C-alpha cells in the first residue's frame, strides 16, 4: 500500500497498482481497469462526527464553505485548496414530498427528493466537475474533453470556461435534448456531433483524449466521483445526519451509483455512520444493461471477482443483434456503462437492487414530480418510477425512509414535457385547447 496521504489505485484485486495523485489517468496503465482515489485517512485531520460540517453554514462567505461539494472537503482531501474549482455548486435541497409519497404508496413523511436540478448548470454533474476540474488545475491541464448525453457537456462547458481551459464535447447526432445543447454552445465549448450514439462517443473520446493528451472529465475520471460523493453527504445533512433506509437513483453510465457506494463505505470505515442505506438503481427498459446483468444474469461484484467473461458475452450478443439503446429518458440512453464494475461494488456495499421502468412510467412519474413542485427531466424521474415499482413489490416498505435523487432540471428537456402533454396522452397529460379569437368562444370554453 502507498504511504502517500492520497493516491490512485486500480480496483482490480489481482493488480491493485497504485499511482501518484498527480498522474493523469482514467484507467490503470497496467491492466486497463478502473481507478479509485484512495486516502490514508490517518494522514489527514478528520472530523469526529458529521455534525462537524454543520458549522460551515456560519461561514458562507468563504467560497469553499459555501460550495455544497467543498464544505465536505475533509471527506475528499485530494487537492490543495489553491487548486480548487468552484462555481457555487451543490446549493441543492432535500425536500420531503408527501404528494410523491402518496403516488408511490409510501407513508407521509417518508419520501424525500434530492433536487440536483438546482446546480449552476442544472444537473448533478456540477458536483463531479468541481472534483475533476480541481484535479485538472492541480496537474496544469489546458483542455478538457468529454462524451455526453447532454448534461456532462453543459457542466464541462461551464467549468472549462471558469477555469480558463479549452472545452470540447462529443455528442451523438440528434441524441441530445435542446436545453443541454444550448448550454454547451452558449458556454463556449467546441461541440462535435458524432454520427452515432453515446456509447460510440464514449469509445471515441477515450481514444482521442489519449492520442491528443486531453483531460477527460467523463465519470471514468475518479475525481468526478469524489465530487459526486457529496450528494450523499447533503442527503444526510438534509435528514439531520440520520441515514435513510434507501437511496434511489437512475442508472446510465453508473458514475453516481459508484460514487454513492464509495461515499457510504468510507463514512462507515471512518465511524461517521453506523449503517449503510440500501441502494436501488433504476434503468429505463430501453437501456437496461445493468438490470439484465444484475437481476437476470445474477452478475455480482463477488468481493472483486466479477465474471467478466459473462459480461463480455452479453455485450457480444448485443453487438450481434445490432442492439441500440432507446429511451425518451435520453440522459440514460446508454448500453455500455463505463463504471459497471464500480457500480457492482456499490450494489454489494449497499445490498442493492436494480429495476427497469418503461418510458410511460418514467413520464407519468415526471409529471407527478413536476406537479408537486420540483420539475425534473425524464431520466431523473426514473428514480420515482422505480420507487413506485419497488413499493408495489414491497421490496421497499411503506414506512421506510427513502431519498430519490432527481438528477437534472425539467428545463433541460422541454420537448419531452410538451410532447407528454400534447401528444402522448399520458395519465397526467394536460392538453392545451385552441379557440377562435372571440370573447364568446373563449368564455364558452372556460365554462366547460
Ligand atoms: N440523470 C441525468 C439527468 C443524467 O444526465 C445522467 C447521465 C444520469 C442520470 C445517469 O447518471 O451516468 O451517473 O449513471 N448523464 C451523462 C451525460 C451520461 O453525458 O450527461 P450516471
């Protein structure tokens, strides 16, 4: 084991190769597996309890204490303060929502929504970018790049500009919601539309980043996940430092779920929590790789001995069938999640479950969440649709405390919302009517 305070380590138990924290790597150079940011905690000054973080609220004119990521910096101490990137991310809320509780069949007071749409770029990605761009500054990177279904590109564009770096994003042609595309363009990122889908973009961006020595900020980047751990700290903060029974999160490239598992494993190791919540990861049925692998093929982390042959043969089948993921929850239209192995580890740490939900269920749940006060984009509502399913199966009990992560803002994808109300005829559609430009006609309509 490294004696450094902080280092990178390959997650492959047969390799466990370590690297310096200032190395620019997203995969192990020896075996190609994913990397973790590791801490020798006793080399750091650590808080004795989670209430320690409460006092940062009194110091909100300090930019680091104001940030919803960096006020927890003792739990992600990889970076000297002088390199830290922050644009005020993480001012999010945990809302107890009885309207949604009633919709999913939970008791009042038990369902909480962690609304990440309040971030500066409108999604949870800003938490991760605060981590990745701090590392990018630490290593003197000049040009950041990512593949994206939209939100990563919006966040990259914002942070690259604020850090004085160049930013490039790869997006699948026609595969991105307009709100997100408008952000990447508006914030000044070079935007390359590749004729393919997200999985194609993800493959290309890794090759290009390596070839051109660019700084990759997809969630393969382990410093992204350090930032995303703080979403869980804020849920604990919102629950007055009580651990919920369940965390429910949509699954796409599986960075969030991986980060959440790491966050809870570390908090437990540090003695800052005494139980770990269960984790439910929700796929859309049209992009359900994790569901297939975990629930149908029973692929498990197995203490690190993942059956990679079974996974490779599943992917070979997808290729043979010419499978392309398809869901209106475009943010999670992904069939080759790059963080799969870390996610399986998180499922083991958190005794997790995986479910798939249909686009109809996602869109109905999105409409209900919006009606009860927190507009989110379709992918985000997969968490609520998943909770409803898990309640109907009684895997989650009515009195269990649940936090659903709403990953992105409703205005990211207004087309999805308008289509739901006008064309889709969903359970909660609210169709506009057209009348003649005539007062009698208008009043007649209003009296109906
Ligand atoms: N929800 C939203 C709104 C997202 O944008 C994403 C991922 C996810 C959920 C899935 O999160 O990858 O951590 O499992 N969006 C990426 C992007 C892929 O490019 O914006 P995950």
